[in-house]
């Protein structure tokens, strides 16, 4: 793989600044704090997908015969872009998430997920259910180039996965910040704030649920060794790792780890052992209800506070009033 392909990395996207519902810096700060808790889809959700254009002019990433790639990669070279995305979702995302993805055929239809193909916008996706709050005229995912790994990566964000190099669990990447700033400006055109958001800043243990840091995750990009203090960089991952599959299955497929084992063996010819599962050390997400009101109360402390205040100011006085009336009788 050549250098221009190596430096193609995904950027973290927030909801549109034109969305008045969240048009504040406070929302930018809330996104991370609520990332896993609020952005995950309910188990078994149906998600509709529409496309903005056909994407057939996108550059296809080329790989050398020695590169380890997903088995789908050589199959897609002569397919049109939309069919490539459908194939990857149907064969890599649906089997482990069990979410119901519906590709809308009407060119005027507007899906929950709206995929654009702006070459100048890079590769990105809104996180999880954020796409439901983005104005319908805007894309919620974009591909500036095309390959199987990038499609899986962006749909990983749609499922709620964070960039693996920002995972706090066991992450031992020792960044050389000045070198990272210079590299990101040269290869991505990023300023320091953008670089911190997309590379250096880590989530905290209270902000995310996830497995231990996984150097083989599809959510981890290649970073050269000279960007670190200990001269230890990261590899370019082009297919789902064991931890990726187990984590997604744990969250979305009712912890059917056997499905992960069968999937990984049949697709990649690699065994997931019980030792692998123990090493992943999954942190279980909180239970989610099919009742939207219950979810709000469980996930948002301000709502809980309001309910408590209402209980004190309304319910208790009402009970006292009723009891006093009854006693007078």
C-alpha cells in the first residue's frame, strides 16, 4: 500500500452546527460524555439507508498481493460503489450486529443514514443514533475513497465504536505530541485542536464502555513509529479483529459469543479461543429498555433531578392533602 493510502484516516464528526437543537459548544462536550451511553441503538433496531449520488467516481484503494486484507476486497473491484457498500454491510455488519439495515431504492427517499460521496470531505460518520438528529438534507456518513476496510470502519462508528487509539482501556500508545501535530498538519491539513480531537485525546473510563485496547481493531489506523516516544507505532488494520466481532456481538447480539466464533472462523479462517475472550475483558453496557421514557430516565441525570423535584413539590403535598382530608371525615 502506498503512502497516500496509508494517511487516509477518518475524522470524528459532531452533529451539524446548523442543527439548532444542538447548536452549542456544550453539545460538543456532551458528545463524548454520552458517546456509548446514549448513542447505541436498541437491540434489533431497523435502520434505513439512502445515498446522495452513486459514488462511482471514487478512487478505489489499491493493495499489493502481500497485504492482508478482508476477503471481500478482491471481490469488489468491478462492482459499482453502492453495491459494494451493500455487500460489505450484508456480509460483515449484519451477521454480527443483527440490526436490520434497509437500503432504500427510491432515489428521492431519505434514510436514517444518508451516505454521501464528497471526495473533498474525506471519510467520516456521525456516531450511532446521532444521525437521527441531523437535518435530513445533510449526509450522515461520507466516503471520499472506497475500500472494504473504510466501509467497515465507518459503519463501526454508526454502531457506536470509538477510534481505538483513543480507547483508555489498556492503551499504551506514548504519543510524541509535537511530532503528531506536525504529521497531522502535513498529511491531513489539521490544526492542533483537530489533531487533539481525532488522535491525542482519550475517552475516560466513565465516558465509554469497551474492551481493552486492541492493536488489531478495524477502528485503529496506521501511525508511524516516529510519532511515539518509544518508537512503537500502530499497524494498518484492514479487517475486523477478534475483539471487534466479540464486542459488537456482546452489545447487539445478546452476548451470543458463539456467533462471533463461528463468524470469524468462517470468514477469516481464524479461531477465537476462550483465552481470547478472557483477554478482551468486555465491559458490559447498561441494560437498555424498549421504553423510550425509561431510557431517558436511566441516561440523563437532569431528567432524574426534575422527577425528584416534581415528586417533592407535587406528589408529597398531594398525598398529605388527601390524608388530611380523609382524617377530617
